[in-house]
C-alpha cells in the first residue's frame, strides 16, 4: 500500500539541500517511489573516520536523512517528520566508492513513524542497517 502523499522528484528534493549536512556530505536523493526513498553518499575524505573507513556517524546521517524525507512525504499538509530515536548496526567496512541507502516504512501513524534503512556498498553488500523512529510535528512557520 503506498504511503507517500506527495511524489517530488529527486531533483526537486536535491535542489533544497544547499548549505545543509546533506550538501556537506555529498548525500543525493536518487529515487522516490510509492513507499521507498533511496539516496547515495560518497565514501571519501568527507565521510571517512581517521582509519580510512566510512564513519558510522556518516552512515547514520544518511539513514536519518532518507527516513526523515520519507516520513515527511507520508505526513498530512502542514506537518513534518523529525527524528526521535535512531539506532544503527555497522556490519561491513567501506573505504571508497559510494554507498546507497534504501528507506522503507515499517509503521506510519498519525504521531509516530518507524522506518528501516538499509545501506549497501557498490556490490550490494549490507554495510549498515538502521531503524529510525520519527515524531510527526507541525511544520515550523
């Protein structure tokens, strides 16, 4: 069952991300479906930890970005979805290339939502699995 109430293009979403963490980390939305949102993030100096691996915090930033955008697409007009709690299990190291995150809703309610975000490397191997709980709140004026 489709959950999204609107279907912006990836280009229209990406056009709103200047001067944000998304811009700084190189996160790009690549697909918006009926109940899925995908995006990519480079694995490079911007997203590395000191040992040359993808930083777990960068993976969490990608996960929360995708889940929050997806959650907001499920909201009634005048409301947005914001992060309430996130967890992440980092299961594979990545040193370069691009990772792709795929966010899907597990629960879409009037006041809360729960999303699962899978982050995979270029070979399709699981890098990080995350669960994000969102609060649905009135959009700030």
